[in-house]
């Protein structure tokens, strides 16, 4: 016989192994934007590493990777892209604190 409470307990136990992302804690992010950003953007993106590659249509796609102090800092970076009319393609949280998050 299936017992729903047992399944809930199992799910709760699994979730405790995953670190919790908090708005006021540092995390490492990967952000992809359409367009080319050079090293002059380093101040805007709070020291994140910047690399640009070209997609199959030869359009530039810039990937930024690095740790940000909190989600307010993340929002500041994203707002800088918006202010410069750079389309954001993706934002991914790679790790919380020093524990890597894996897919």
C-alpha cells in the first residue's frame, strides 16, 4: 500500500542536502548576453570574468562568470545590461558559497 506521508518525508530529507540560496549571501553566477563586451565592462560586472564567442550565425555572445556578493549585486549587473540595451540570454547560479551546484 502506498503511503503519501512516507514520500513527503523522503522528499524533505533529500532537500536538506541542497544548500539554500539566500538573497543576502554570495553566489557564483554565469550570465550570457547577446553582444560583445570588452574588459572595460569589468567595473560594471563587479570583476566577473568576460569571454566572447560567436554563435552559428556569427553573432557575438558574451559569457560572464564570477562570484557576486548578493542578489542585489546580481541585479546591479543585470540592470547595467538593460541600461545599455544588451539582451540577457541566460542567468545561472553555479554555486552557493563554496558548494558547487550540479545538474
